[in-house]
């Protein structure tokens, strides 16, 4: 098999095995880590933008979906 196809299947399998919470946390952690690359005086504010836990995010998302159905 072509290496590209094997890598694509591996990526698909790895992604499928992740939960929504794991994906959310990984993205959030990456964004918080990116805050380290901006000037120090702005880092605390940057990190504060990503303080929302997955539970809070999921609750807010459900509220938005409920509002849209009304």
C-alpha cells in the first residue's frame, strides 16, 4: 500500500478514537501554549480566553441548540 494511504487510515483511526472532550482539550491546550509566543504583558489575558472547561462549553452548546429549535 501507498504510505500516504496508510498514514490517512492511521490518522482516521486515531481521530475516530478521540472523544469530543479530548479534541476540545487538545485544541484549548494548543491555544494556551500559543499564548507563550506573544509579549509577556498580554499572556495572562490570552490564557484567560481559553479558561472554559469542556463541561461549560458543552452546556453552552446545548443551550444554543435549544434556543435555535424554538
